[in-house]
C-alpha cells in the first residue's frame, strides 16, 4: 500500500556512498539524500498513525458486535423461557441465524 511512496530501503541507506571532492562530501548531494530519508520516515510515521487508528476502529467494531451477540443470546434465552409456541420458535430460528452470522463476522469466519 505505502511501498510506492517509499524511496529508500534500509539497505540503500546503509550502502549509500557520497562522492568526495577536495573539501569532503558534496553538501548538495548529502542534503538531497537526507531529504529523501526525512520524507521516507515521515511517510512511515503517517502510515503507522493510520494503521493504529484502523486498529482502534476495528477493536471498537469488534466490541460492539460482541455486545450485540450477547444481547441477542439473552433475548433468545428469555424467549425460550417464555415458551410462546410455534410463532415464537420461527423468530428464534431467525435470531439464531443472525447470531451465527454475527459470530462469523466477529471471529473472522466469513463463510455462509
């Protein structure tokens, strides 16, 4: 995803050799290289921030889905305790299907 924005690899940084002239390294060449390093590390930091936000969002979604599963299971248990005949059992089947689908989403099994 972010590889197309990254210009340098750690090996390229390690292997980089600057040409030496009479007074040492060429300052423009060193500055240009350091600008690329700074740009890459800035991109790494932005990528890490985006991924951390995505992780937080996914954890929040996971928690909400688990809470809904618990709520639906409690609703099913309450309905079964009431024992309201065949009309209620049809809705229980529907609720069981929904719980099953939510569990597949929460636990990463995307099979249907």
